[in-house]
């Protein structure tokens, strides 16, 4: 009996210190979240009253049940407080199961810096699932390419009229020297990392097998890091 009373007292003290010493957390809550907190507290109080009245002589059993609900409520509050840290750990674990070419957000702080992780393909290369002008494309990450380079089919998917382009710029490709046309991409994004007005080239038909995510995108990031089977991009 005494143990349960001590546990409940500890929970109440913890809630008191949370509410009195972490006002910033409550201040960050939206109107709906605050109402949910108030309604939850009211329901717990109502449940406690009904429970205590209904148990009659089994007072300590009622206290024990109430203590369990208070602990559950405190765990929910703690989980909400550290939701960003929990999300980061979950994303890192999920990243280990990430299929090659897929991106996983590792960290995301509101509208601030973001990091994404890309898993290596079996051939040792890294392919990112990107959005170019809103179109979903797979792009080979190539630090040796000075710019983003799109193959004609991907350029058309991104809304570029390749019939009007002038392929006058020589480029080196796996098939030898080819020619490409300069363009400006409205937006290029990898997960939550998004850049506007990106310099790029569109390769002449037959010159490129895969679109390349080159340095005109990568050098505008805060950093990029190759580590084992993963590539991490940071905005």
C-alpha cells in the first residue's frame, strides 16, 4: 500500500515540475494540443472519482489503478516532450533497412537544417530518388560531374521541351564524349532538402544512361558524407 502511495506522489511531483519548469514545451503546443491536454486531465480526474466511489472497501485497489493511469499519462507527456529525439532514433534504425536508392530523413528541425541518408546500390554507386521541377526521378550521385545532368527522357518528365535545346556543350560520359544543352531547373529536392534555380545540363539523346546528381546541387549543401554503405546529405 505504502509503495503505491509513494509512486503516485512521485508521479504528481514529476507532473508539477514539468508544468512549472518547462513552460516552453506548453507554449509550443497548438490550441488543439492544449485542449487535448486539458480534456485528458479532466477525464483522468473524472475516472479517479468514479473509481474511488465505485470500489467502496477496495480503496487501495482503486488507488493502484489510478496510479497506473497517472504513470501512463506521464509517459505520454515525456514522449511528446522528446518526440524529436525519438523520431531521430527511429529514422536511424529504419535507415538500416532502407532499400538502395531510397532516402530516409535522419533529422528535421522545423524549417531549419535537414539531413537525409541514402543506401548504396549493389554496384557501389548511390542513387537518389529526387524531385526535379516536381517530377520524381532517380539520379546517380556523381561528385565528378560539375553540374546536374539529365537524360532527355527525364528532362521531358521535368517539363523541359528538349526539341528547342541546343546541344553545344561537350561533356564526358561513360560512353565517351557527348554533347549537352544548358538549362536552369526550377527546383531539385531530395527528401526535405530542396534547392531552387539549379544549374543543369540536358544530355543529347543516347549520350547518357542515367541522370546525374552533380556538383551544382551537392556544393550548395552544408555537407555530404560517404560512410560505409550510406551517403548522408545535409542542407
